[in-house]
C-alpha cells in the first residue's frame, strides 16, 4: 500500500471511530450529523464513488432525481415512468447502509409546461401544468402526481426530499417564475410527499445568492454585487404563504429551510442570518436550516483562490455555519467536474483539501458542538449594513470554541480576517494541546502563564467584485474570501 493510501486508510479508520461515537450520542443530543456532500450522476455508476464519499466523512448524499429524468415523455401511468435512478439508489443503500440520500425533485420539460410560462425561454425551468388540480396526487396535477408516486415508491430509500434547485437563479434557468409563483409548487410538493410518507422530511428549494442579494437590495441595504436582484425570492414566497389559511397547519409547506453559498466563507453565516430573519418576520418561528451546496474553486479567478485557500474555506465556512446554527452542510463536491472537487478529475488524485476535509474537519469536529465565538464579528453583518468590500466590520481575527459531546475535548479554531498577522493569547484548560494546521500537520503545544500563544498569518486571498473591472471598483476594496491560514487547537480535558 502506497504511503498516501496508508494515510487515507488511517484517516478513514479514525473517522469511523469518531462516527461511532457520534452515533451513540446523536439521539440524546438531537443533533444531526453535520457532514454531507453533493454528487454528480457518477455515484450511481462508479462503485468507487460512494466508497470515497464515505471515506471522506460524508453520510448524506444529495442527488438529482428530477421530473425530466422520471417523466421524459408524456404519460400518466407511473408504471411506465423511468425510476432507474432511484432503483440504483435502493441498491446502493443496501450496499452502503450508512450512506443516506437527499433526493432533489423539481425541474420541468416542455411537454408538461403550464402555458402561463410559455413565453419565458428555457426548457428545464418549465413549471408543470395542473398545479391547482386537487387532490394534489391526481394525475392531472403533473408535479404533485410525480412527487407522490416517487415518494410512495421509494420511502424505503430515503426520508429526505428537496422540492427544487435554485428557482431564484438569474435568467429563470431552473424555474420560470418568482417566489410567489413558486408557492404553489412548494405547497404541492409538501402535501404530496406527506400524503405518500407522513414521516418524511421536505426541504424548501435550495436558494442561491440571488435570494440574499434581492433581500438586501429591496430593503435598501448594501448588496455584495454590482447588479443584485431587486426582489427576494423567499420573501415573495412567504408573502404568498401568509395569504394561505392552511399554511400554518401544514408547517408552512416545508420542514427545513435551504440555502446555497459559495466562495465567501462568511456567507455561511450572513446568508443564513437573512433567511432566519425572514422566517421570524413572516412565520413567527424558525425552521432548521441546511446548506445543501457550498464550495470553493482552487483555480483562482474573481471568486476563487489557491489550493491553500480552499483548505481554509472548508474549515472557516464550517465555523461560520456553526455560528449560524446550520444543521447540515453539503460540500459541493467530491469530484472535480465543476471545479470544486476534493479530488482532481473524476476521482483522480486527491487534492490537498481532501486531507483538510477528512483528517481535520471531520475527524475533529464531527463529534463537536459550538460553544461560542470568543472573538470576532458575526460574519460580515449584511443585516447591519456592512459590506465585504469595506473593512469597518473586521475585528482582526476570529476565534471559535467547540466542545465534544461528552465534554472531554475542547476544540478551538482561529484565523485572521485582515492581511495583518495577529498574535493571540488563548486561555488554556489543559497542560498541553495539539496544534493542527490546515494540512493536518500536528504539533504538541504547551501553555505559558495559562495561555497558548498563536501566531496567526494575515489573509492572502484578495479578490471579489472590486477586482473585476473599473465599474465594480466603486463597491469598495478587494475582499478576502477566506481569512488567513487556519489554526485548530485540540485539548484533551480528561
């Protein structure tokens, strides 16, 4: 066995031990296992794919099984539909029972399109006709019938269903309508799924940056874009939901709120803060929040960085998501087909970030809960009017404290938020600790005068909209999508 393979095998064994501990305590703590991952269709055909996903530490896989794949041709008989993807998922569940699936529904095809959207260009975003037909699982309600039959037939495969993907994306690529239009589809998805399996979990559609930027622009707050959306998709949905007399009785037609975020690590806090505020304002309550897509490209560019930046992204975004109370975070993705992979190519050589994800993030934080943020700001602070391109919100460095479920391990994460290095004194609770860098290099450190001294390098990633062209420079200064090199300290308290 090659040296790299030995390290990866050892890392997988360590993760297995940690996950075993999590499994023993999860029911008591009522905390879902946080690490999940998106896949491309190769998980259904490449036997190595689910194995490598599990080895990385993910236990829930988001996979597409959409209307166009199940109902590519007109016909109301479910026996003639194409359920091959879900049949394959059922086989994978038997082979790898520890790997669960979040199934993405949604999308449309021209033959099923509601004529009200015929004038809007595009194919995959076509909303289905018959959405107002009742009962929701009647054949005349094309989307509801599809959701009902899919969930009914495969409720042994998964309990997690996502209504649609990024219906707020610019250009109506995935959905030819606004948030008010989408209300009927989310409602039907929820009711049909619950009719088929009352115990299932229905997620709201995965919303992208446009939802957040639309909220900021429509509420006269600085948006981190030169051309933000002018309306907020989720707010439009909630306004329609408020008019429905049955919405509260049906949990407002979603069990889990769903947001996507890429590139800027702090977005895992700021984006979630906005959707939480919307839920409080319109529903008077908050639902659990999952981030079902998050990632970073290590090929540079306006919204990317270096391989080291990618390593810092997976650690720092987890800290920000934890501060926001996110239950599950889906990394996008394992392979590099979209430039965000943990592996090169289609599960070729591992990237440095795989070690960070597997041997630092999962190994140290799978069985940990956030105690609190000991220093720093709560993200950028979009709701407070701050901009990532104007540094008045920055505190110099951020420090987060986590604690293992059994209380025996204290885990600290620290990194700068400016280009200036910082020397940080961290109070100790043990005689020594393990200092871990982003590449899983581990060093024993001991406190002096009751504190560890951390020398935190300044942030080096410098990008964002203001670097793009003269027009966007008006937004402010280039930003740091991630902070400086991340330090993790682990203390054993027993």
